[in-house]
């Protein structure tokens, strides 16, 4: 219960803030360009320090690092819930990610030291994997419910952070009383690798975000400097990992072609999932007009789809080659994203003026059961097919001494890939939304669609923003579809491992394969 409670908090915070995004950005006056950092700040810190967190657990004792991670996570959650400005909130999200990077690998390792080998440990890992699997869906529903609440003067979105405080403190109090400490080992820490790699990723994401802003763009000197610094730092990270005695990211893991393809595909495909949660939650709230709880419930089919895909993949992975399972999974997930890109609202001057003056809202042009719900299930099913298969391929053939690192690298790839992908697609969305807003403004002017009062003008600006955001989001979905189809092409062409070589029971302990 203690270990799974901590893991649930870590997984929840990957999705719980998505539902609250419109309320956070409005309350703290966060720009559209910086809004993505609420999600990517957490993912970058989590992914960037995940491997280092695992090594710290080995060196200092896993229970000690587990409690340290929980307390840091709780402190960051309190800061986020009390945030008074953008910097305070984004800083708290990065601290949450760092706390998660300490607690998550220690939680997984503590199962090994707490439960003896055999059926008992296997059951514990199964419960742990189930918690990780359903946590994202629970986060969306819980986030929707909490965001819609108001306790006195406390805004509902703050509760999505503050709820972690009592839960995390309870887990931190119980851990020393219920969990055994591991024997500390003298494990060299590759701190320079962690710092350089994470700094490179942050710089790259910052450059991508700045490039999407209308006031800066790709030609802006600071944009170019950030992107160049990101590339230089990531090259330096590779050099450090090649030369240091005990690297954080052993490059030898990428020497086997099928494993390298699995790692890269597991870096690209989460980008699509991050984008779907991010843009779709904004679309259905800001354009369609759904409540936070309604929005959270609308994503529940994702849990059904991913469980169905994972179950199907688990049953077929020893009978069908991974190329066909994962290749089909990515193709189906990409098709789901492509169909999201077909969502549209009327943006003619007449339609916009009608919506602004009390006529049919723009959101009525979007229908959940024909334009959203089916594609959520389709995308989730494809993800389920892909994740299980690629997890087994990624850990296949890794020496026993590297098994923990192998699964850690896989988790790191997912977090970092999701953050980089979301940054890229946010830039795409912002670019197309700005272009669309300018185009609509010109059309309204030429059509004589000026507002007759200040109130009507404000309403017109709102619906223009809705139409522009929809256009930007659908173009981000389209680019995301081609990103995941690129991963699919890689799998079909380069993945050569056969199904006879894969044995789910041989996966390193703690890797969820079902």
C-alpha cells in the first residue's frame, strides 16, 4: 500500500494537471506559449533525473531515497498549490519531477527487498504495474473532479496539487515503519551526465517553445542560441557517457539494432499520447465548453482501449513477430491522431458573428461520439499493442547486471520523448493558431463583421480564439500522426527480432508486460 500510494501520486501528476490547464493559465496569467511547461517541466525533470535517482537509491539506501523523494514531492506539491505566479508554479512542477525521479525507481526496487522471490513478489509486481496502468486515467477523472470544486477561497485547480500533501506525508511516515532498508552500496554517480543531459533537453524545449511565439519565431537570436546550446549540450552528454567509467546511460545498450529501434520508438510514440491529453483537454473545455469533470470522464475510454491493446499484445507476443504487433499498433495509433486532426469548427465571418451574438456556439460543431470518443479508443488500443511489445524487445538480451538500467532507460525515453514531442507540437499548434487568427481578422474586416458594442467585441474575440486554437490543435494532431507513423516505418523496416526469442517471464522484475 505504501509503495503503490507513492507510485500512484507520481503517475497521477503526469495527467492530473491537464484538466486544470485552462484554469491555471487563466488564474496565473500564463501565456499560450508557456502553458506547455506545466506538463513538460514535470516530464523533463522526471525523465532527466530518473536514472540518477535509481543510482542514489543504490548508494544511500532505497528506503531513505524513497522517503526523500516523497518529501520533496510533497513540498513541491504544496508550493504548486499555493503558487501566486507563473515562475512559482513552473518551478514547483520541476521540483515535483525531481521528487518523482527519486521516489519512483526506489519504490520499484523496494518491492524486491520487501517481498521474497516467487508468487508473493510476482503478485506485488502485478499490483504495482496495475497501479501504474490505471493511474493516468484516474488522474484525469480526479483532476476533473477536484478542479470543479471550490473550498472557500481556494480555487479548485489548487486542490489537484494540494491533495498530494496529506497522502505523501502519510506514505513518508509509514515507509520507515513498514519497509526494510536496503544495504547501501558504493555506486559511482554520474552527476555531470545527469546535469548536462537535462540542461540540454531543457534548452532544446525552450528554443522550440520560443520559436512558436509570434513575437520571436525561428529567426530570433535567443531562439537560435537556445536550440544551438541544446544540441551542443546533448552532444557533450554523449561524449561524457562514452568516456565516464560508470555512465548514467550506457551507450552499449543501443548497440543491438532491435533494442535501439525499440528505445527510439518508445521515445517517439509517447509524444502522441502527451499531445492527445494536452490539446484535447483544452479543446473540449475551451471550445466545446465541457466542465472539468465531464472532460475527465470523456477520457475514460482511453483506459479501456489501452488495457484491451495490452492484453491482446501479451497473448500474441510469443506467436507473432514484434514487427507486426508494434508496427500495427503504431499505425493504428497514428490513424487515431490523424482522425483527431479532422475535427473542425465553422470559421466563416457569418458563423463567428452568429456564435458571438448568442447563436449556436462553435463547440456545437464538435460531436464526442463521432469525432472524439472512437479515436480515443483507437489510439489507446494502438498504444497498448505497442508498449507491451516494445518493452519486451527493449529488455531482451540485456545482461543481468544491466537489467535495472535497461528498464530505467526505457522509462526515461518515454518521459523525455513525451516532453520533447509536446514542445514540438505546441510550437506547431501556436504557429498555425496565430496564422489562423490573423486570417480570420482579415476576413472579418473585409466582410464588415465589426462588433456593435464592447461586449459583442469581447465575445467575438473569444470565438475567434476558439476557432484559431482548434485549427492549431488539429494541425498538431496531424504532425503528431506523421511522427508516430515515422516510428511505425522504423519498426516495419528495422525490427528483426523474432517472436520465438521473446519470453515475457524473462523480463526484468518490475517491467510491466501485461
